[in-house]
C-alpha cells in the first residue's frame, strides 16, 4: 500500500477483507457504494482479485528442511535409523540433529526403543497351532513313505529281471531219482583213490 493516501489504503484494505468475507455490515455498505461509484475502487478490486487468483494457482513448494530450523523431523529420524534416507536428505537431517536438541533426544529414544524390541525373545506358537501343523504334515509323510517303498520294490524287480540273477532258459526240473543217482555215483568211488594218487605222483 506504499504510495497510497489514507483513504485509498483504507479502501484497499476493505476490498481485501471483502474478498476474505470478513466485513462488518457497515463496512460492506461502504465497499458497495465505492464499487458502484468509483472506477478506481473497481480497478483496485480487480487487481486484488487477480493477484489472489495467481497466488492460488502457484504450485505447492516443499521447503527444504534446513530452511525450517524449528521443524520437527519424526519421520526423517526413523528413516535415519533405518538407513532409508536419500543422499540429499542425509546431510540435511544430520545437520538438523546437530542443531536440534529435541530431535537428538527423540533419536536416542527411538534407538533405545528399537533395541529393546529387538532384544525381546521370540514367541513360540500356541500348542493348538503346533498340533495342527503336525497333523497337516503327517499325510505328506505317509505319501512319501509309500512312494519310496513302491520305487524300491520296482527297483528290486528290475534288478532280478535284468541283473545277474536273470536266466534266459526255463529252470530244469530235478527229481529225487536224479539226486539219488548222483549220490550213488559219488559214494561208489573208493576213498583210497585220492591217497594212492598222491603217493604215486612224483
């Protein structure tokens, strides 16, 4: 409002409040009269409205953390402990931790909490869950065992069919009379023949 005389500055302020919707009834009547009768007031109103529209259309900017010294960094501190900060974020967060005592305390608390959680013993599942797990795995073991037995039996059958025990001809039948004749032939040889053969040999 530099360069404005007091009535113009007051009118500009009233027009801005009119755009905000924060006028008293008496002030609203004054603005309406000015807009109906004063071309300068109309021009100022249009200028203010266009300026506000242009500001609303500006893109939202993420202000760098190092420009906000009082900004608290809970999310960034957690990412710092997890090692998930980008190479551009790491120096900013480190510099902030160096200058912000609250963030240093919070970082220490977070670190202690994580250490305590990691030190907790592992929880065993309840007994009813382990029984269900054993029951669910029992049929699988039975199927595996049955399959192993069948494969073993097939391997033995193949070994006897094609291995050294296999014979190409039908086995000959042996009767009692054949066995008796063989026995008689062996028994008819005198036992002294072997002794005399040994004595006469040079």
